[in-house]
C-alpha cells in the first residue's frame, strides 16, 4: 500500500468483530458447500464451483487465525502505552511506507511502528527462545539450537522496533538470565551468541520511538535487580549493547555503583565460572558496572557526578579512590583496576579528543582522574597502568605544564591559571597540575618499559613540535618563547627520569635509557636522521639521560661503557643540544647570516645535525687522524658562524642549557 496523508490504523476491537464475522461466514460457506455438494452428487451433477467456494471458506478460516494473532500481538505490544487521544485522533501517514501505524484499544489510540511483518518475526523468535529452546532443552543440543537462530536475533537490529518487540515479548525471567542460560550449555559460541542478543537490545534501546511494551523492559534494566547475580546478568547483556549514554549510566548506578558508593566493603563477586570463562567478563560486579561504561565518556562522567545520590557526600576524586581501594584489597582487584582505567580513559576522552584541544568537561574529569590515580603512584595496580599512559599521552600539554619549575612552583592543581604564570604559546593546557601531582602520576606507568616508551615517543614528538612553533614565533616577534619552552621540557624530562629511578631502581632505569640511546643514535648513518622520526626520540632519550653520570657510582662497568659510547668520548650533551637548537632556529628562519656551506646538508637544504657531523667525521677519519680531530675541524666553521650571530647563538645556548638542567630532579624532593 502506498503512503497516504490520511490516518491509517487498526482498531483491535473492530478487527475482532471482523474476524468473528469472517469466521461465521466461512463456516456458513463450508456448510453450504457440503450440503449442495451432497444433494447434487445424488443426481450425478459435477460440483467444481462448490469446491471453489469451499476453498474460499478455507482461506477465510486461515485469515481468522491470522487476524486473532495480529490482534493479540498489537494488544501485547501496546500494553502500558499512554493515551494519545480518542478515536477521532490523527496520526502520521500509515501503510507500508508510512511513519507509523495506529492501533486503537479500549484506552484510546496507541502508536506502533508499521512494520508488523517484522513484529511477527520477532514474536516467533521470542516464543522459540522463551518458551522452547531456553526452557525445554539443555547441554549440547540446547547450545546448538541457541546458535542456529542467533543470527536471526542479531538481524532484528536492522529494525529497532522489531528488536524492541522481541525483548518485550520475551519473558522477564528468561531475559534477565540470558547470559547464564547461554553459558551453562558449555557452548563454544556463547560469546558470539550473547553478542547477537546484545546487538538487538542495543538497537531497541537506541530506537527513536519505543514500542510501548518495551518501555517496561527498559525500565527494568535501569532499576535494582534484587540480587547481585541478576544484576551481573543484566550488565553482561548490556556490556555489548552499545546502549545510549543515559541507559548505561542509569543501569550501572542502579545495578551496582550507587550501592557500592554507600557500602563499598562487601563481597561483590557475582559472575559464575561458566559465565566469566565463556564471555571473558569480570567476576566482580563493581568491575562489571564500569565495564558497561567503558568507551562512553558521557556515561562515565554522569556516573561519577551522581554516584550514590544525595546520600553520598564524597568528592569525585574520593569516589574514584573507592575503586582504587577495592582494586588493591580484593582478589578481583585486577578486574576492577582494568575496568577503572578504561573508564578513566573514556571520561577524559583520551582517545577521542585531540591533545591541547580537550573539552572543559573532559579536562575537568581528567584532572580528577590524574589526582586520584597519582595518589597511589607506583602502587596503582598494574592492570590500570596502560590506561594511565594513554591519559598522559593525550594530556601531554598538561604534563609538560605540570612539570614546570620556573613559575608558581608552589601551585596547587586546578582548572584556573596559577598566579604569576607565564604562558608558553605553543602549549595549551586545559588545566594546571602541581609538580607533585605530575610527578606522582608519572609513577603510575613508568614502571613498565613499553608504556614508558610509548609516552616517550609522544613527549619527543611534542617537544620537537612545540620548540619548532616557539622558534617560529620568536623569529617573527623577537620573543623568548623558545628558551622558556626548552626549559619546560628539560623539567619534564628530568622529572620523568627521577620517577623512573624511584619506581624501577637506578640500575634498571639507567640501563634502559642507555640502551635506547645506543639504539637510536649510535646506529644512525648520515642519512638516518629525521627530525620527525627516530632522531626526535633520540633527542628526548638524551635529554632524560643528562646527568646519568651522577648515578654511575657502583653500577656495572658495561653500563658506564655504553654511556661513553652513546654520548661520544669527547661529546658533551649540552653541546649536542646546542646544535639541535640551532637547527630548529635556523629552520624557523630566526634572523642570522647564511651558514657556511660545509655546515649544510646538500640533500635536505638544512643544517647538519650533530649526529650527521659525527658520522661524517668517523667516515673520513683515517690512520693519520682520529675522528675526534676531524669532528673538531667540522665544528669550527659551524661555531664561528654562530659566534658571529650573537642573538642567535645566545638563544641556542640558553635553550640547550635550560633543557639540560637538573632542577626538577632536585626540587621535586621539596614539592612532591
């Protein structure tokens, strides 16, 4: 039927009267056909027309059954619907292409989507699972039957209203125990099968309009379940549903987190061995509450703002610490720590927003997450370390600012700008960490070498980009952003090194840094240096390693040897940094005369890096001349050029000196 502008709908009472009339007509036609067929047959008269009448009567009988089924379906799906008006009310266009069909019941008009054929399919699946497969079978056969029709359930997601009808027609007892019923069969496809049900549920929850009867299902999902096991099952079904933020938040709070905020010291284990093995989900109900929130920053922030309701007077940081306390004090702590970490990632939008451009709400949440996690430092359970590294990388602007010791070193962490603060234009923090909070948060992940390496790669590239931006600003405005930015990264590098020493111990920390220096610098050839690649990371490793000699007493001789190898027997780190800074300033076109030809790389058109000059010197050295002497000859015209450009030279010298300072490593003892 083509869409019309007229009201198109179904009145179940009128349809019932039609079915009754049709039933009576079909019975009369059948009786009529039999009577006349018998009479005419006595006289040998053929009766094909009567057989056609009988076929019509049979068709009518089948239609009666269909109509009664449709009436029952409409009444069931409309159960609980609010009144939308009397019999004379109007609705949207109906028919196969209309926005909605209308069904009139004893309480007035109710609105239902018009895909009634899909509703029939949903009803069939609900009956099949709820009245047969999930109640009349067990073991391997039951697992097989569940899996055979799981794709049909998942396909309901293509029509959200049909998916809603499926769950509305499924018995509450079955619906609330689906994860358990599937898992206990021992099915090897349990995870896949539960995902099918979750997909359909997610579509229903995200539907623009609700099938009236589904409203009760939705309401049940976001209210206390009556037992921890039932709550676990609801959360397991929701965990893969991609439900709306409001549903995730309400369910997590109602099913576990509000009660957890009020009475955290309980036994929160709820998932059985069969379920946790089948789905890879946490046994811990608190972890499951967080699991439902993972990936949805809006839901996470809503939960931590409202968790516990008016009865709980805890700050957001204190609420976060409740989870950390549980993570440290229970056998299921790793589950809680892992889920907590991913919830913190989501709430801070660490993977969805760009560094330096975080929204105010995400930044405020991240500040609290950093303060809460940092309160434990290296005592944070390891299962949460990776998430802290993700947050640190996303909030690299805030980490760099938080490590600064040049201004307002006495500051407290907060969203407001500290007094007497001097902004670094390339660095745009959304909040301001104290040195102590920055240091403690670094300790939450530097105990892991891979995570430290990931953060270092981000910090190295950020350092390069910010120094480049500062150099460009100074080249045009005559400002001193370059030196101040260099000092900030010197503070961050030194602070990270000190955190690493504290967490891993001196020998392990120094050994790793030295190995990285060797890997990233000594192995380079002339063409192996790229300011956007390994060379950038090498610069950061060297920045962190400055002052390693202060820690060498008592460490293995091979480490000391590798330090000498990495930095060069005659090369000093401050000198190396100066050439790095000179190169960035020259690329930014900071005012200076043209460099000597021998200081330029003819392939790139840029100043040669210190690594390139060292590599050239080693290549050109021979039996009669040591490479150090060759390097000295190569550096001489470079140095003369810088000396002849005093402002340029002073700027490069100051920036390199600031980065090589050990101030943060020493002063953090006071400000931590």
